[in-house]
C-alpha cells in the first residue's frame, strides 16, 4: 500500500514537472518569437532606409560614397559617353543631360559614323547587326571600326566639328527630333532646315546595291572596298593603290557620286551653319554622347587620350529589353532574330546578352587600368531610387547636385512622374515561364556579372 502511494506521488510529481517544463518552454518560445518579430521589424526599418532615396547631402564624406571618382583636370571641359543598348531606358536617361543648360548633348551619333564609313543607309545600322553575325555568333569588330569610333567620338567631344562627316551634321535624327533631343543645337537645327531635301537626295544615292542597304548585308571584305572607294581623295589622287581602275572604275560610279554629293553638301553646311553648333559646343562645360552602336573596346583610347573623359555603362534587365524590342519592326531587330519570328525574345536575348557580357568583361579590365573613370548604372535601380542614382551620377562627374535647380524641376521631374516602377517591371506579367527560361539560357553570364540587385531570376 505504501508502495502504491509512493508510486502515485512520484507519477504526480513527474507529471507536474513535465507540465511546468512545457509551460516554461512555451513562455521562452513566446519571448523568442517576440524577439524575432522585433528583429524582423528592425531589419525592415533598415531595408526601408536603404530603399528610400539617398540622403540628399552633398557634403557626405568620400568614405560613405560608393560612387567611383577620379579627379578632373580643372579648367577643362568634361567629356562623357553613355554606353548602352537599345530599349535600355537610354532615351529617358539621356534627358538628364540633354536638358542641362551646361551640357552639349549628342543623341545617337554612331549611326552616322557607320553610314559614312561604309556607305550603308542612314538609320539602317542596327546595333544588334554591328555586334553580331546573321547566324547569331558574336562579331569580332575590325580595327577600322574600333579605332574609328574612338577617333570619331574624340572629334565630337573635343568640338572638332568640322572634321565630322555630313552624315552626322545633317542626320535624319536631327531633323526628326529637333531641339527635343538636341537642346544645345536649336539655332543650328533651324539653320540647316533648308538643306533637308538636299540631304535626302544625297542619301538616296547611297551605294546600297554595292555596299548594302542595311549594315551586315555585305561581307566585311566588300565593306572595306566600299570604305576605300568612298574615302579616296577627290580626283583620284592620294596614293590609293586599291582604287578600281578602267572598266571596274566605271562600276564604282555610284560610290563616287554618293561621296561627292555628301562632300559638297558638307562644304555648304560648314560655311553657312556650323558656327551655330560650334558656339554651343565650345561654351558648354560638359559634353555628352549617348551611344547604342558603340562597344567598350572603343573606350580605352578615349580614356588614355583624354584625362577628363568618363564612361557611364547603362544596362537593364534583359527580359525587359527584349520584350520592348519585340514591338520593333524588322528595321530595328537583329538579322538573326528575323530568321524565326516565333522565337523573337530568345533570339534577341542571345544577341543582347553576349554583347553586354563582352562589354562588361572589357569594362572590368579598364576599371583596373583607369580606376574611378567608369560608372556602371542599372536602369532598374534608377527607377526605384531616381533621386539617389541621379545625384550619384552628377557626383561621379564632380558636379553639384542638380535636383534643386530650376531646370531640373521644370524639365526632369515631370518626366520622372510619367515613369514608374510598374512600367519598368511590366515584363514580369507578360513573359511566360518558358520564355523566361529560354531568355535565361542565353543571359546567365550577364546576371552573374551585372550584380544587379533587382534582377530576380
């Protein structure tokens, strides 16, 4: 009996012990849950601080800033190339400079470069064709293009405008966009108005049958022949040993007529109108060119030659880019993409991503040689933190924050209101799982190298 009573008491004691431990454990877990929630709330507060626009304090120390920087040579103009890609938000991005009264901004000058180099039709030098072959493989750019782009942009950024070709000085973009994209050139745009028909007549003479209407329609060897014929000295002099002679010379008459038409028209424009453009270029302290037909390969010579030269490398989530390009007609997508209209997104992604990856790899090398002179910008980050990214952009150029100036309030803020994260991310609701997987197949290296925090795979 005593045994049974002791056993009953022992079991009662053990039961109460288990219940007490359970209750204490629950209380501890409650405390831990509360602490975890508090920790999450603290992290959320920190994330909110990171996600909101940066503190607009121009006096923040260099140690706090992650913006690359290298001192400029004082008293000399600053030069900038925005190197980017079609449908990467570059038109909106360019307005940040085009509307600046201190900036001389040139919109897409390299289409004119390729037409003047090879005789292809203006507006038909499609960026994807310049960097890729028709079979979808990455194109190795010849030295004449890499060095030529460097020299051409150098002339533009140093205001050596008289050395630039008629294809640039009277490009259809200038007539079409006018002061909207060429704010610094308004008086020049007005002056060249009467020459538009003359430019159209010269453009109609482009040797498209021989040299290709669209860039890439002819072999590189044929393009080099066209280049030599277009750029030979007038009258046949100059030691051009490769110039066609005899019967073959007659067959190059179309090239001669095109070159002569452009040459004569340029002489007239330089005489009558170029002073308007020259005046604006000379007086501006910041000279900017936004290009979608250039590569990072051409930036090295500019960085080496001009201490005040800088590069902004603007990229965007490739899924947003290719979805936007899907709306292009056949004049703006790559020839490789045109081979299969049912596979537009994946094919255009291949052309885009392998081109951007090459540029990033070259950029990483250049950043080691020229630290502080190249600034990578992700468009998707800019739309989420427009104030912070644009402030840092001008800090990179050693300019005061522009966001409290009158020109910014009047011209940039209204544009910003029309832009939104929803527009920038609408691809997420329009691209299917299979399409996303097909794009990612071609763009994994880009995702790895771009280090873009908002590109969700």
